[in-house]
């Protein structure tokens, strides 16, 4: 191997350092020092040197944003702190109520200061840095686990591959942080942001799609989500993705007192922060700024669908805590949904897995908020009568929450007299059975348990993620299998005739074999996932976990009385009645027996002494030979509970290597801190 000249090494290092700095000046400070042409010249010079001297390869080089070898599938990763969704508000009065609730919890009548941010309509991600380097990036996913998209995120030019080390006075001089103050570079930092595509870039992207005779994207959000979830990151590298950062997960070596200070610190470390953020304002000022943002909405170069209001003081955020779904210290104030006028061409009825008949309007296609809308839910018979919706009506439609299409109202002045009144059918449109509407309910139901429409939806639910999670058994294949008479219940999945599956359209031996392998793999299932898969009314994923934790085994639950189920915390009368009625049905019991007979193995909760009963644990840092999920399951099996944040109710903080901000908070609150060895001793008692 020929020796590399020291001048070459110095030149490469100098170019890399300069390009990282110019990225920071351009994307973060919006204050470039060189022209685009000069930047490109430096980049081309670095590329040429790295190609000539491959021994100088560095994954953190600015040239590494071109993509990596394609993946076969995305891996998943658990977020250290869940990425919770936000509660929504749609009126000033709801924001005032939010402020009132916040003050009540904090037991204060003083004004609370908030920081408000535009709510971008993109895709949330979390980036993890260790020793200044980006090591992993993931999507929000379900809030607890996300998909690993590191190679894709690295292609986004405004994402720092290395944390910025300030070599100049702080850019925040005069903004409450102190001129020239330098921050520590955190050993570990989890930072969160929103990936999006701007309007101009979106138009150019769609022009390119059409030039290549490819289907255009419906809207910028879909384009951003699709681009970020490419298995081939070289495709992502060609897409015009941008990002703004808005918060942190775990971090070390930073002492932060407010959300605004957090954002300032992120900006100093090289992260792009939205310039429309307004810090430390009262709730009245926040409401006023909402109106300003709403007026600016259509002038911005990217989509926003509302404004996020956050309690600025971090210690107050800790006191307020979270519900199971969202933080109590933040709320999204959504803009009024985008609306358009169109015409109802027809109304038909869909049948869901519980037999509910839902009327759906077929619309003359119309673009609403960038998406083509062709159908809209009409909810139920009462809603149609209340709005006096008729076939042929001209109506105002909107995407509720900018997502779900719905009919807002009829424009009666457009009526011509040819419109037809819609009546809910007396018979199921799929199986022809009589439908009923129970007293006090708005839903009309088909009560035929063998109805093919219900069957298809039940099987789709049974095989979905969170249930049996059968890879490859998608909606179209389920419908095909039912229509071909191969599935008459979800138990039939485990008895499919491979030869008949092979003979189906668009299948063949290889596809049939892959499906058989996926079904076989799904046969080992946790009790809570099994319960959820059954599709018992009112038993979602959360309730299934509660029941599985309480009753431990399927046999125990089958023998339970309504009174025993009702008293379980988180259950209640309605759930108890639904569970009992489901298991009373001989048809349901026979289906469950067939599932068990097919060698499905339901993981039973191991009976052991609950030595950690009602104790609350928080995990921070990296544990040895034990993932956080494994530690969590062990603690919960012993009766304990794992929380994502430290509070005065926390009993123990388990600290691994490189612990985050939870450790310092535990010390401040005088919470007992233990190591992994101590935890394992507690678990073995």
C-alpha cells in the first residue's frame, strides 16, 4: 500500500471541516459565506481526493450523503423515551381550558409561559448521536418503536452528521443564553424533528415523476414519507427532503432549564430550528400568534397544519407529566380543515368486522389540501338525516384533521330537484341478512356471523400487526382467499391447502411457500396479542394487555365471571359484558379450539412471586446483555411498572452506561439510583 502524503491528508481533513461548517452556516444560521458554485467546487475536490485515496474513507464525510447499499427490510428500534402523540384543540376556548387545567395541576394562578411552534405536516423522526456522531435514526412508528432509517436520514443535507463544535461567539447573544457561552458536546443526544418536502421541490419532484412516466405523489407529506421509507437510500438521496428539529429525548452533559433554551442549544450544536418559533409567551399571546400563523399558512414554502403550544419550563413539564397517549404540558392547536366543493355521485354501504354498516359517499374527484378525494364517510343514518344529505347534492367536503375526508354540509342553493333521498338498507348489502339497529345506538348492524364482509375484515384484523402479524397476508390476498372459499373463519388460516393457494391468481409455488412460512412463524404468540387478534368488541391492544396481565392464561379468562372482569382496573362493565358475550358463543369457542389444535402456542405468563409489586422503575443508559424491552418485561412480570420519565412517584432509576438526563433529575428528586446488578438481584428474590 502506497503511503499517503501528509499534505493530502491535511487537505482532505480541511475540506471536510470546511464543508461541515458551510452546511451549518447555510442550513442552521441561514448565513452562507460562500456561493453555491464555490461550495460545489469544494465538494467535487473532496470527492476526487477520496476516490483517489480510498484509504481515507470516513462515513461522516460530507460526501457520504449519496446513499448506502439497499436493505432487504427495515429493522425496528425502541425509543428511550416514547414519542407520544399530542392532544388536539380546534378552538380558542379549548386552548384556554388547556391553560386552566395546567394551572390547576400546578396549583398556581400565575401566568405560565409557553413556547409555540408551527406544526409541520411531515414525518417525525428521532436521531441519536454518541460522541458527536450520528449513530442511528428512526421514524416515530407507533411512538414506542420506530423503523431504523439511518442511511436515508444521512442523505438529508440539513442533518448534521457530526455535532457542531462552536468556534465563534454564540449565535444566541442577546437571546437569553449569554454571549459567547459554549455548551458541552453531549456524550449522547437524542434529538427529534420533522422531515418534509417544500412546495417548490414537491412540484419539481412530481414533474420528474411524470417525465419518467411514473405516478405523481398526492401531496408533500406522502412524498416525504415515501422517500424516507425507501429500502434503497440512493433513491432517498435524490429526493428533496428537509428537516426542522423541535425537541430532545434522552441526553447527557447538558443542563437545560427551558424548552426555548433546549432549542437554542440544538441550534448551536448544528440542528436547524424553525424561525417562526416564538418563546416565553402567555396563553393569550399564543392564541394571538395562532391567528398570525394561520394567515401566513398559505405564504409559507412548506405545509403546516397547526401550531404546537408547550409549557416552556422543563421542571414544570416534569411535574405535569404525561397521560398514556400524550404529554399534559403540550397541545396541538390545529388549523381549520381545508375545504372544497364537490358533488355526491352515489352513496353505498360498507360492512365492518363487527357488522356495522357505514354509508360512504362517492364523490366527483376533487383536490382537498393537496390530496385527491373520491370518497367520504357519512358515519351513520342519523348523521345523514341531520345534514339532509342526498345523492346528487353539491356538498362542502374537508379532510378532518387534514386527513380523513368527510362531508361538512350540503349547499342547498345548488339543488335542482333531481337529488335522491338515501335510505339505509334493510338487508346487509353483502350477505342479504336482515340488519338491526339496537335501541339507543346510532349503528345499524348485520348480525349474520357468517357474513363475508365481516369475515374479511375479521381476518384482516386477526393477521394484522399487534395481533398474529402474518407477513404477506394483506387485504387483497385475504379477499381473494375468502372469495375462493379457502377461508371461512380466521382459524382456517392455519389449515390452508398449499396446492389450492398455489393455483390462485398472482400466487404460484414461491408465494404460497412464503405465506406458509409466515403463518408457521406466527404460531408463537403472546397472550395479549392473541386476545387482541380475536376482535372482541371494545378489546383493543391496551385492554388486551390489561386482561392478559390480570388473568395470565386463556383458561383463566374463559372461566372468569363478568364481576371478576369488571373490577379489573382499566376494564369496567361494558368491556366485561363484551368479553363474556364473546366467549359465550359456541361458534367463537369452536374457532378458538381449532386455532389451539393447529399447534398455535400462546405464551403464558410465568407464575412467580411479584416481588416488585407496584414499584415504579425508570431505565436510563445502556444495560449489559439486556435490552430495555427485556428489562421492562422482567420488571413487569415481577409486578413492577416501567415509566418513561422520572417523577416523585418513581421508586428506582436503573442506570446503565452513558446514562441520560433522567439520572440528574433522579438526583434532584432524591430518587434511589441502582445499577443493573442490583436490579437483577431484586428480580431473583
